[in-house]
């Protein structure tokens, strides 16, 4: 194996692809500007790569098409810090085979990918998993730093234009909750959707193409400078009641068909549209209004359900 030194700023995807599986064909040429892929065939080699590159590990692929693969043993080879941070573990299957999707998830897979979807879909999925994993890690870090620096916010109206401002506000508002992490994740998804899709008019399919080409950040900066987008903002109205938090998020966009994203029945075809599903899992109530450019989210805590926030 060739253990060349990697770029310290480049995330690593480790692909465990033993002989006899179907992942190897997809891995060839899978590396791109956003991440580097390291393919290994044996458990000893896997352990070596994990030990050397654990600081850069962002996604772990396991070829579940290999006959008699010990999936749990593969999971055990991952760096414990990566597992504790809920790092993405993708089990690669063949829909024509006999792999049990639910059994793989029970053994530790966070996602399942069908090889029949092809390399392009896999590259897109990995890019999105890296972005989401890094976003959550940053949220955790910021919550730790700010845990004693923010007082009690009771209500307010806030406006922002950028993804960074969106994440900062999500972190700040989540600190009003006894368990801030899920709220920070849910708000970040809603706020960033407001920036990208609402303020900047980046559609679902267009975002997928931009992610694949590794130019999403550049396109966001380009649009922010255009006259038709530069003055658009996301507005958030926040209110804290004794037992609940209420958020109303409104962007300056044209809206979208939100009903198409409120279930995950379409699997990997909407991988970069699943932020709504993530946010839905973070709140007791999530509802879109009008044409979809306004969303209301409610979180109950402290034993009280219902009341003024509903």
C-alpha cells in the first residue's frame, strides 16, 4: 500500500473494499477536490489507515456486497472518537443481492448506498456527509465555548444573510434550551436552507450539481453580489415560554414544494434535500406556511407540552 502524506486540509474517506466486492469499481477515480479516498482490502490495512489518518477521517465506506463480511468487526476498527461523534458509516450494497438493510443499520451503518446508483451519486453522498459531519462538529465546539457566555434570551427578531451568520444565530438561540445540541442542528438546517434556497434562489437539483462540481461555496459568493439577491435576508422571530421554544423563519425567496421533502421515501435521490427531515426530527412541531418560504418550529421541554407556543 502507498501511504502518501495527505493534504492536512483535505478530508479523507476510507473505503474498505475487500476482494470479491463491488465497491472497488466505484472507488477508482472517486477522489475529488472536496475529499480524498483511501481504499483498503484487509482489516490490518484498514487499522493502519485509520490510525494514521484518524484526524482527517470524515466518511467510512464498507463494502457489504462482499460475501461473509464481518460488518461489526469493520466498525470496531474505526477510531472511537469518530464513532462517538456519530461519524457517517455507509454500507455499500447491491439491490440485486441478499444484504439486509435494516440488519446493517442495526450493526452500526448510518447510511446504506446501492452500487447500482453509480459513482456520481456516491460522490455526491460523500460530499454531503462530510459537510454535515463538519457542521455538527463545529456546532458542538461552539456550544462548549459559549455555554457560559450567553445570557437568557426571552424573545427577539433577528436577520442574517450568510451561512456563517446562520450558524452563529442557531448556536446562540439553541443555548436557551436545556439540551441545546438537537436544537442547534435543527435551526442550522432551517437557517441555511433559508440562505441558500430562499435568499440566493439555489434550487434542489442545482445545489446537487454544484456540490458534485465542488463549487457551491463559489456560487454562493457570486450570487450574494448580484443585485437581485444582495438585499435578501432571512428573518427569525423567536419566543421562549416557560416550557417551550417557538421559532418562525421567513426568507425572501419564492418558496418551494415543501411537501415533496417532508418524507424520506425517495431515498438517495434527494440526499441534499434531507435537511428538512433532520430538522423535523429536532422539533416536536415543524410546519411550512404559504408557498414554503415560511416555517414554524416548536420545541417543548421541562415536562410541559402545549400552551402558548402551539
